[in-house]
C-alpha cells in the first residue's frame, strides 16, 4: 500500500490527476482494472508497476480475510463464549487461546495471565530510594 502511494506521489502529473480524488480501497480496485498502455517508456513502466502492486495488495487482503474467517471458526469451536465478550473478535480470541494453551485452568487470576504474557509489573527503583528508619519498639 505504501509503495503504491509512493509511486503515485512521484508520478507525472497526468497519472497523479487520474487517481488523486479516489479513496484507498477504490484506488486499488481502479488500479487493478487499469489497462496496459503500449510502449516501454517510464510512464508505461510506472503504470505496470502500480497495477502489479495493486493486484498483490488485493490478493493479500483476500488471504487475510480468509485466514480471519478460519480463525473465527476455530476459536468458536474451542471456546464459543470467548467470542461473545465485548471487544473480543477472532484475532484476539485466537491470541488468548494460544496464550492459555491446553491448560487454561492454570490461569486462575489476572496476575497469573499477566505473568504468562510477560506484562506483570515488577517493583523497581532507581536505587536512590532509602527506606525510612524503623521506629523503636517495632
């Protein structure tokens, strides 16, 4: 996507003008449908390159959609209730299921899950902290 935009930004004015007011998704559809122009000059090479990048972008987007659908199906088979939680879609559900592994019972608290993910807070100091002196009789 970035490569396509970079090529279009540096393209000659007539090519930029053709695609200037088109949104991203419509832009890639339009570039994919574009026809090859005769010749072997820089403009024809640019148009061919942009079209190939747009076709590749659409293929990758389609692959990602297929994978997301399959992840959702697999997550629903393993734990359908997980997908019912607010903010949990197929990708998040899959990540949670992989993090828990085959033994989700070992994670009985949020703290244990945070430790498993490597996000548990660890008490630390700069080393300049000095504890208050103990009170007499304590």
